[in-house]
């Protein structure tokens, strides 16, 4: 269990950090949350599943489809195609994101890296305009590009956090970023809700599919447009290593990553926290990512019901992120995250028992998710910032991002395998319980104060 918390002198905010700069940082959450909410959480799962089912020979609008597709000659149930894609994208990020983080730490121009990753992801999302008919392979390829770019951009974005405030400020800064992100994602989702409601036609499944496709495209446009604000307002705070770096930043980044991998064993408690996070957040991300597919395929809910529920989650998550941030100031972020994992376990059990074709219970459960969603992730991000050795924020957030926003692989893999074996989304959902139980046990075993001191940082007054 954690060491007793003793008062510590708070470090001042880093010199040069301004309110304008923090606002710019918050607005990248506003920008990229459109992809997380409109694309990952609501539209992409049902959309790609439907496209895969069409390629498998199923009729558009069929209540159930047991067809298969053969990407690269591999036999895959159409209903498992999207979960497998998620797992593949995260498998690829295991190799990409730590390198991106190492490059960010060695670069004096992190904003350029943020721009390159964000605009690549937004461009791939906009290109979903061409995913029509049975083009499930094109859709899968664009998703891989967009999701990996999304993760790469968030690695660079997160690496700015330690430069924006001292130990006692970061929980609040991180929570406000998440809260503003939920507002941005919720606003675009609300606009898409209006469009889907106004333009859909009863019994016209093709019109519904087209509306989903253009909603995905709108998220790419939103992501690209609002990324211009953080690129204008954020300032570069190059590390000593970045200022001293010479030659090729890419090759220097690979060398630095190699050194970090050799030296990382010197911070076993940081690694232990990262392991706990990768386990429990994999469960959280799987619930977020597959919720719409579960609601559509298993509970047979209308697309409009799913959008309203996710919209409810977004706006409740705004308040939930701020509320859990306030609770963290009283009892500590570590205890608050542990409490949220207990609540997540209850969410999974309740979701398993939801009746089919009953929108109200689904919406109530969505509201409960909203209250714990943002806080659990925002506080995990700020807790991890305390455990990173100075000057290596990008690299460590590269490892962290392997299971951060929109990226999980063990959960979707387990869900997909269980569905393929049982043809039951409910049984697949129950398999996620182990991620929350094991993640809770691992996090509870991290001695946070000792881990922060071991990384060479000053603990906040309350842990």
C-alpha cells in the first residue's frame, strides 16, 4: 500500500508558463476529443461493422449477421473485425509512440511534431468520405493511420503538462483539460445528433450509413481546425537535451530511447504504476470504444439512442472530471482513482444485466459512466507526470499512451475472441471485469510518495 503522505513544499509553476499557454493546451483536448467521441465512441464501430457485414454478403439492415470477411486471407467474423482492428492499431503503437516521445524530448520544436501528427490523423479521418459500399479494407487502413496519429499527437501534447504547473497544480490542470475536451467532443456530437435526427429516414438503412460516414468526416475537420489554437498559443520549452542535441533528431531519438530502455529499471515503481495503468485503462478504453457496438448489436438500440447517451456522458463527464479533481485535492488523486475503479466494476456488472431494446436503462448507465470517466483518466495522467524523471516526459508518455485515449488492445482482443467463440456480446463484456479487478490491486500496491521521490520529483501535499 502507499506510504503515509507527509506535507511537502510545492514547487512553483515553471517560469514562462502563462494562462494563455494553459488555455492553448486545454484546447487541444477540445480539438481531438471530436475524434474520440464522434468517431471512436459512437459512429466508427457500427459503421465499419456494417461495411464488413456488407462485404461478407449480409443484407444492409439485417438484425443479425454471422458472415465472415477475409482481410489478407485471414478468416474473421464480421462482428469481430472492428475489435481486431483496434488491437492491431495498439500493437503498432507499441513500436511507434515511445519513439515519438523520445523524438519530442530531443526536439526544440515539439509544436511541429504535434502539428504533423494531428493533421495526419485528421486527414485520414476526413478520407472516410471515400469508404463506401464494401470498402472495409480501406476503412480499416484509414482507421489505423488515424488512431496511431491520434496517439502520437497525444504523446507530444501530454509532454507539455509538467511544463505548465508544479506538483500541486497538475491534477487541476489535467482535469480542466479533460473537462474542456468533453465539452468540445459533446458539442460536435450534439451537432451530429441534430443532423442524424433531421436527415434520417425510417427504414432507410443506407441513409443512416451515409450519415454515420459524414459524421466521421466532420470529426476530422473539427480536429484539424481547432488544432490551430494550441499551435498558436503553446510555447516551446525545450529540455537541456533538446538544446544540446545536434545532428538528426530522428536518429538521436532512437538512441535516446535505447538509453531510456536500459535505464528504466532504475525506476521500478514508475514501471509498476505504468503496468497498473495499462491494465485498468485498457478496460476503460474497451468499454468506451465498444459501447456503441454493444448497444447496436446486442441491445438492438437505435443510433439516435446511442448518440443521446454518449452526449449525456460527455456533458456529465465535464462535471465529473472537475468534481473528481476537487475530491483529489481533499483525499489525494491516488485514492480517488482507486475509488473510480470500484465504480467501473459496478458499471460492467450493470451493463451485463441491461435488457435489450430498453433505451432508458442504457442512458442511466451512461450517466453513471460520465461521472467517473473523465476524472479517472485525468488524475491518472497527472499522477504519472509526478513519476517521470525530468527531461524524459515525451518518452515516458509514449509508453503511457499505449493505453490512453482510444487505445487499448488486450480488452478488444479478449472481447473479439470471446464473441467469436460464443457469438455473445454479453459474455464478451463480462471478460472485461478482470482488467478492473487486477488494475485496482496493482494500483493499490504502488507506494506513491516513495515512487515520486525515487523519480527525483517533489510529491504534492496530498496524494
